[in-house]
C-alpha cells in the first residue's frame, strides 16, 4: 500500500518537531515501527544524520507556512516534549509529543493529536513510534533515503521540497464544520425532513 504524501508527512512531523533542540540521534540506518491508534503502519527504514534532521525541520516548517504557532519545546534529560498548535480548515489542532531513549540504539515517540471540532471524522489520534538502530546505511543510501513498509524507496528531503506550502492551503480551505453542517442540511432536505 502506498502512503500519500500528506500521510507520510504526518509520520515525519513528530520527529521533525523536536529538531530545534536536536536529540543526539546516531547517524546511520534506523528501523522505525509506527502505530496509529493501535493499528500498525508497518516498519520504515531510514538513513539519518544530524544535517538530514535539521533539513527535515526546515522543510516541515516551510511546508506548514503560517498554519501553526511557534512550537513549545521542553527538554528534561533525555526526554523531549513538544506542543504544536495549528489551524486547519477551521479546526484547531493540538499535537503533543514526547520523545525519549538513548538515541544511540533506540528511541520512542508518542504523539497525541486533538482536532476541535473533529475534521473529516478525525478527532483524537495517538501515534507511537519505536526506533532501533540497525548500523551503517546500506550501500548507495544517502541521508533522507527511506524504505517504506511496502518496499517503495524515496528520499524524504526531496519529497518535502516538492510539497507545496500546505500552511497556506490549510488557511484557504473552507471551515470543515460549516461544510459538514451544510451537507447535513442538504441530506435532510433530500430525505424530506
């Protein structure tokens, strides 16, 4: 199953959100297992180095444009906590993440996101990732190269560069709650209620 660009970006943003005070993630190949609300999203392999993480942060901030407020970040030893607030099509999104580990052999992230009002049926989600260090990047891999669960290969930095300014797109989207109300009224009129 291929991941859409938006879905892939949503997987990457929790990690990128911490990059203003970069955790000391070891350079090399990492296996990252992800779940979304308890459903496995599979394991992704990614070639990482410090510059790649910084570039990912820069790209994600540019991509989100003005849709998000300044991120709040707190570090407590080897634990990093962040809060990101965005407005997407009239819904307020609050995403709180906690990332911890030794960053040499393993790390994990838990991200809880709330959409108020819910957008397209999405209200509260919890995404977890568990990363394990595998060793040196495979021959021919460069930082950002990613192997998705279905075997598809891509470079997340190249992909992020091709994504438009989603922040502006999100600001320009109609208010989803109002759109949903209008759709419900139309359905009621059609059914004669």
